[in-house]
């Protein structure tokens, strides 16, 4: 059977085809089903005349504390030659069982009164519904006002929702929505999860593009993470590429990035989560006013785990910056009867621009729950991290020496006001072993704002009444380009058997110029019979709550970056010559020593020259004692303390300066036994402990110069 089409029918058919082509040009293509899980396009439009229709853009339903809120966005297209009066068209919502629900139009759409020829208008409606309601149970009707029908309403058509209807966007897909009647493309460009002991932190980067030609302000958007079980959790906007977190601005044609974050307990499953975007609107007025949240879009995402509780690295995203955090080392140093733990956290700015220091706090834990009281050590005070660069933060705490560190963690917390959220529990490496420096080798310290070298020069054993004093003489050279007071080095003396002895440090507070040296003396009180062969001294830079310690009398909390220095055999050959007597950086050349005795007095005259090694600008070894004694009876007849370049007028002491010096000592011998043969001795003295530098047997004589090497002992 042949079908004949009349001329007028051909014209109508061509007209319909032309209208479809026009519609195709006016409306952008919707995402394919592989990109967006939506079948809104499968719902046929409702024609209000032969060339104009109402099309459903989207419909969604959202659970609220009062029940549910449904939203419907429609577009009315006018294909005619005259404007359409919107007041002639109404929209009704009812359940499939016949229950009617009130539809409300957004205030921003109420000003739209007409649809001009060959143009379209988008309208958004919402309705509050019972909690049991779902979209497949609803019917959205398009009605025209008509006096010729009962009730003055003529139903032109309706939208019904299939049981599988959904506007949810699958993970990896995108969608196009209308916000304030402006088309906006949305997709999730990145979604990561960081884990800690008790929580998961979800970070999302949302890409939004305003496809119109005008700027769009979206102060009323909210973002929620929806669990597979339906729970809704408000996400925090951490940054936007334009505008502020409180007022998002979408510039025309520009891809904007909105970063979102939320920390949830591990009891909330991260599988099957969706990002729910809502738009807040005001409802009612006066005391009855309230704000409703209308669903805009639901987008699925697959979370990529950024770290685990056993990782040593953690990626932290804040605003427009991405940081990598790594526990570089753990130090365990004996101090004050306990062990001082020092964790070194390196924070790298992986972004392409300078980043602020993140508001992260660290705390040491043994296992998951045993917190170690932890403080930060302010070695340096950086204000920012350059692009692709790092800073180092040190944390410290103390534990008993018997504590096992096999399950030591450094937990990181994000601080916000008075509250903090755990971000990660980072596994720590094994505690490092102090670096060893061989005898005669130099150690360079170039860390935490310090730059100096350390050399062990000699060791000496000074005798005391009950104990001895073991002294290690070290040179510290300033390698910085400015004058500084050198750091205080502290630690302990360790014998070859592993026994540890407390040490004290003798140093000055002088500023040491670039390339110049300071002599420091490390001392330890030890038993007289202690075996010191193979001993080492372990030293690190002292610190306290203010950072690196410079002053000798400052409080010390511990030390960092320990180094084990091998020590040369102590001892010094006692000479009988009084020239080239070495006391610290000073050399004393005594050229005249005359001792004679009268009936009631000892009279001693001696003179000499003092020179100083000018490469030293700080030193503590500058005291010696001039003594005349009879060692057979332990009788001391003269015991005169001297200080090189000391303060003049100090009671009970003599002062020699750099250059030529002369001293006359006269002492009564009443009630004193005076030996006929005696020893003339020069001692170096530290805190009451003494060691011989020069010793020579002499006799009383008003004529013999005992500084003369040709004047031999007898």
C-alpha cells in the first residue's frame, strides 16, 4: 500500500524538521550515559503548541531533617513568532496516588514573565515532601490556565519518572547543571583519602566551568559527602581559584577549581561515597523564615589512598598547595637519666609557587595510644616554603631508657582553633647511630642554621683528692660569614666498656669571627683507677625551648645531631724547661726565676713574655699555678694562682697580660718548715684539679736563674 503525503503535510513535516534543527543549535548536547548516569533526556518534552514545549532538565530529591526536598528544573522553549506569557502556564506536583504537594518557584525566577520568540527560559521549582517519597512516586504536571474548562486548568502533559531514574554522575564523569539559570559544567578532577589511626580524611578537587558570558556568584552552595548508607556530612571548602571559600565566583569560560575536605571516623565507609552539591534558598519571611537546601548534583568518586598508618610519607593538600611530609630520622640520645627522642620531619612544597607553612602539629606516640609529651624545637623559623623546596621541623620528647621504639610513630594533626584533627600516623625509621670521627679528623656541622668544624686537639688527666678530671681540648671554628657565639656542645663520655659519665663544658660567650676559632674544654669527673683507653666523647648541639643553646649557663633540654669523637691517649710529658709553656692558646716564655730565702721571708722574682695565638677568639684555658713545694712532705711554700689576661685586682690571684710581665712574691716563713731542696712547678688548673706542665728541682739562691735551661737540676 502506497502512502500519499499531501502538499500541506509535506510543508508541516519540513517545518517540524526545521524546528528540531533549531532546537539542536539552541541546546548543548547532554553527556552520554557513559559519562553521566542520567536518563532525564529519555523523558519526552510536553508540547504546549505545535512549535513550543516544556523540557525537563533535571529532577532530584534530597533527605532533610524534616523529610525530603525535591527540586525540578525545566526549560520552556518558544518556537513561535510571538512572546509566550508565562502567567498562562502553571505547574503542579502530585503523587501517583493523588496526593497534591505545593510547588514553589525560586525567587530569582519569579521575575521571568515571558518567553520571547525563538528563545527559552529556565525555571526551577521545589517542594517539601514526606520522608517516604521517591521520584518514581511523583508526577510533575504542565497546566495551562483556561476559563473554558472546569477548575480553569487544562493539563497539557506531565513528566513521570521511571524506577531507574537518576541524575547521579558516575565516578569519572561530568554533568551540566543550571545555577541561577546559568549553565555550569561540573566534574571531580581529583579525589584522595588520607588515613590515620581513627579517621579518614577525604580531599576533593571539583572543577567547575561557567559556560555563559557573565560572572556567576554562588554564595549559597553547600558540599556534602554522602555515604553509601545515606549519611550526609558537610565538607569544608578549603580554597577556590577565584573568590573565597564563603562566596564562590565562577568567571565566564574559565575552569575554576574548588578544593573540599572532610575528616570522618573510620566507622563511616568510604566505599561508594558521592559528592552532593546543594543550593541554599530562603523560604518564608519574618519569624517563619528558614533556609532550604535544593539538590544541584550528585557525583560519585573513587578515592585514591594518599597514605596508610604504616607509611613514612604523607601528602597534605591545603588551599592551592600540596605538601609532602616525611619522617627523615629519629635520634635517641641519653640525657638527664632518660632518653631524649628527636624526630626530624621534612615538609616539601610540591607546588609550583611559594607556599605558607602548614598549620600542622606533630606528636610522638609509642603504638597508637601511648602519647609521648612532645614539643617542637625552634631551630629555625621559616615563614614560607619556596616552590619545590623543603623545610625541616624537629620534635622532641623523653622516654625511660628501657623503652622499646619498635612501634614509634609521629602523628600529624591539623589544628583549627582549639580543636585538632588527626591526619596521619607516620611510621618512623630506626634511631640513627651517632656518626664516628676518627682521631685527627675534622667534623663539619652544617645543619639547623649552624656551620662550624670541630677538632679534638688533646686530652689530659688532672688529679684531684678523690677523683680525677678527664679533659678533652677541642677547637671549634666558625664557618659562617658572620660573627657568632658558637653552640654549646653537650653529651657524655663513654668508655670502651660502654660506661657513660656526665660531662661539663668550659666555653666563653665571645662572638667568634668568620674563620676564627674557640677552644672549648669537655670535662668529666672519673674514678682514679678508671681505664680510659679507647674512650670516646659523644657530643651534639644543646637545645632548649628557645632553640640552640649558646650561653654556658642556659637551661638545656637535650642535644641534637650527636657525633662520637675518638680520643687520643691522654698525658703530656712534664718538662723542666720554662720557655714555651703552653696554656690554652697562650705560650709563656719565662726568662728569669730567682728564689731566695731570708730569716723570715721567701722572696721570689720572676718575669717572662706571653704571646697568644690570634686565630683563637674564645678560650677557657688561661689559668696556671706557680708553686714551690717539698713533695717529700707535701709541703707547699708558695702556691700562687695566675690568670692570663684576667681582671686586675681579683683577690688572691696574679694577672699576666700578653707582652712582658714581672711578678715579685714575698711570703713570711714564720712557723713554717722550709726545706733546703725544693721543686719549682707550674700547674694547669681546672676547677681545683691540677696537672703538671713544668717541674724542676731547685735550691734557694739569690743568684741562680732557674729559668735558664743551662742551670741544671741537682
